[in-house]
C-alpha cells in the first residue's frame, strides 16, 4: 500500500469520526429541546408557595398548591407567590394625646391568606408591591391613630394595652386585603430629648416629695409618741395622788422609820422630844 492510499484512509476515518460527533451533538440538542418543550407542560410549586394560574394573562380562580402540575403551554402561565410568614420592620413617627412626638419601631409578622392569593395578586401585585403599597402605609396610619389615644406617659406605662390596640386595628385594616397579621411588636418607642428631660425632672420631684412626706410622717409619729408618754406620766401622777391617803402615808412612815426620834433645835436649847405618830408622819413628809 502506497502513501497516497494511507492518507485517503486516514481522511475517511477522520470524516467518519466528525460525522459521528455531529450525530451525538444533534442527539443531545434534540433531547434537550424535547425536555425543554416537555417542561413547559409542567410546573412545580415549592413548599410555602401557591401558584396563581393565568390563562392568556387572565387570573383564574384555581390556585395551585405545592407539588407538580400539568399546564397547557403558551395558553397557561403560573405566578408563584409565597404564603410563608413575612417579617417587616417599620419606623414611624406619631403624636401622643398630649401632643408629644413619638418615634416608634414596629416589627410585624404577616402572611397572605393562601386561599385568596389570586385576588390580592390581581388587585395589588406581588409581595414587594404589597409591602410598599399596603403594609407600610397601613402600619404608619394605625400607629398614628392608636398613639393619639394615649398620653406620652401612658404609652410607656400601658405598653401592653398600646400593643393590643395596634394588633387589633391593623388586623382589621389588612383583613380587607386578605393579609393575616400573625404578630406585631412595639420594639421601641422614644420621645424628644426635651420630653425625656421633663420626665426625669418629674421623677426627681416625686422622689423628693415622697421623702419629705416620709420625714413629716416620722415627725408626727415621734410627736404622738411624746404626747402619749406625757399623758401616761400625768395619768400615773394622778393615780398616785388619788391613792395616797393619810393612812397609807402613816404606814409607809412606820415602815421606813429607823427607830430614832427627830432632834428639835430651838433658839436657845436643844432637846429631844418624843413625838406622837401623827407628828412623826408630818415630819417624814417634810
């Protein structure tokens, strides 16, 4: 076999290999196209989502649940929407009943009612539009309405009641859009620096007033104690006077007498004088 024949064989082998490669590529492309076309007949709705079925762009009543669903390509399309609990943190400014500026941070947990996602999608749009167009304005409006019912001090001391009011009002407000409120938290509420200073000054004044009241009550109790002591002593003296009879005095004088007669000293002479019992009592009293 000459060199020319060898080259022709090699060229034929190379051509055949190229053709085989092309056939493989065509098969792969065909398979991919078939899979792509086939996939248009199905849609998968993930966990925590609902599928909004549309026919030529028109929202249908049927809502697709989680799982695999059959579709008519081109005619039908599906918009997946999350029905999981969403967290939204909102900062808003309001005024209290006593016209104090209130700066509040609110954390809201909410979700779309699964059976009504097609209606809210048709009326409002997707989750981003719902948040910006419905959730945020509703929270701000409800917050202003509820805060206006309480003074600044009550917003602090009755925090639970304020939170409950926000929860109730916002639940009613969002129910018309088929949005369920899972929980709302009044994370933080603070006031202007001037009001904070006024509150601190008031607390200091109240503490001083309580301290002064305590001191006054203590002084009154001490005075009452002294009066009661004086009354007791006076009562004791009265009882002594009432019970101290001449007979008792004579008895006490006899019990205390040491047996010696008193010495009476006159102007000129000193002499002993034996006294009677009555005189002895009188001498003892002196």
